[in-house]
């Protein structure tokens, strides 16, 4: 079972504000070219553009859709990370490494508020040790 976080309320409120701003930004970016999937939370569907029936227009539609789909996937992942972090704040487990159950350094959390692992565990996972 994960430990409860040891961060003060001021720090957690600061991180929560940053996460909520990031959530709004990501949702705004997704809204430019997707629609929320009504059947799944944190899932969006990129709209297929309609430029016309000529072959060059069709090629551009496919190219733009492919680009938008890749961007959609990346933004959705970021949004899920933000939501998971907000849930951990509410549950009182924010800032605890999911691998070693030790506190994640505040500087790391300020630099990357969606971090779920401490620097040592992340380095070990990516073979940077």
C-alpha cells in the first residue's frame, strides 16, 4: 500500500493549480481538431478533414488526419497523466514513487508535476545508472 504524501498544503495547492491549467490547455488543444468520445473518458476522436474530391485534396485529407491522429494520441496521454496526478492529490498519495514508495523530490514535481516515479527509479528503468 502506498504511503501518504508528506507535502504541505501550500505545495499541493501550487501543483494542483499547475495541473488544472495544463488540463485546460490540453483540452483546448484537443478541441481544435477532435471531439470527445462519448463512450470513453479521456478519449477523443480526430475529425477527418473534408477538402474536396480531387486526388490532391484526398491526399491532403489523409496526411492531415494522420498528423492529427498522432497528435491526438500524444495529447490524450498527457491529459491522462494530468488526471492521474490530480486523483493522487485527492487520494493523498501524490508525490510518492510508484516503484519504491519513497517521496519524490519537490524540485522534480515542480519541473514535471505528472511524475509518478523518483529520479533513481526512473534512471533504473531507463538503464541510465
